[in-house]
C-alpha cells in the first residue's frame, strides 16, 4: 500500500497546488447554497449546514477504508489500493466544497473526478495485458490535462467527464468479454446503472425538489452521491473479480 499511497499523495498534492495557484479561477462552477435543493440549516456549523449533502461524503471515506482493509494478492493489490485511496481523498474534497462553497474547492471537486474514472481503464489494461507503468502514467496525465477543456468552454468539464465515463465503460465491457462470468457481468451492470443514477439525479436535483418535499432534504444531489459510492463499490467488485479470474486463467 505504501507505493499506492505515495503515488496518490503526489498527484493529489499536485492538483491542490495548481488549483490554489488560481489557474482555474475562470472555470464555471456552481457556487452558493441556492444551487442545491437541500436548504441550509442556519443553526448548524458550516461543515453541516446542508446535513445530508455533507454527511453523505462519509460514504467515500468508509468505502475507501473498507477496500484498503480488503486483502488482495499480487500486483492487483496496488490497483485496488490506488482506487481506494482515491475514494478516501475525494470524500473530504467534496465535503470541503459543500462546507465552504469556495471556488477552488469546487474546482478540485470537479478535477478529482476525472482521474478516478480514468483509473478504471488503467486497471482494465492491467487485467488484459499486464502491468504497464507508461500506459498508466499517460492515461492519468492525459486525464488531468483534460480538465483544461473547462477553461475553453462552459461545458468543458461535462465533455471531459462524458469522455471519461465512455472510456471506462468500453474498457470494462472489453475485459468482461474476455475474462468475465455472470457474476462479474452483474457487477458491471450495477456499476453502470449507478453511474447513470449519479449523473441523472445530480442534474434533476432542483426539479425533484419541486415535485416532492422529501427531495428538499434527501435531495437529488444526496441521492446522486449515494449512487456514486455504489458505483465505486460495484467497480471494485467487478475489477477485483476479473483480476482473480485472469490470474486463475494464467495459472492453468
């Protein structure tokens, strides 16, 4: 886990340093509680002003801890640990954005999402063709650089995210066809459905609140984050299962 920790810490520190330099200060991000369906509670501290939208970020932390404690043998442990550490890092970043409504935490929240999705094709590449540090570095650096699209167009981040999602799904289907079974297909389907929920519920956040009072508390944003945690979890299950199956196939 030490190598995974060093790699994730390096790239996280790099992103924080660049974001804090102000390079992305012109990127369009939603700032202010008015962009969320859940209404802030003035009696609570800023870190809990929107209780459900804040506390849901504990899900990323708990998920990261769970998968870090899950023992995996061989090189697959590195890929699992990197993914788990990404989840562990993303929770506090998203919580910081919710608590402060600051521009730079919002930029980091968006930016961190991209290399997380990009790690899925990197892991898939390892399953299908073995470990290639060069490929992993190229994909992750390209992923980080793709956030530059947000500087050139108001929908640049959405375009970059869409490309990342498509790339991850295509690579997941490719390794499923080669090494998968019915169980891994179930995990892949659940991950894709969770991803759809993650995107759609976020977009419908305020519209859902207009339809029912419950979505003014358990908002579309909150449900979107629940789907995101589930997406993470099912991706872990899918990729870990295929890693084991590939290893078994090679040993025969």
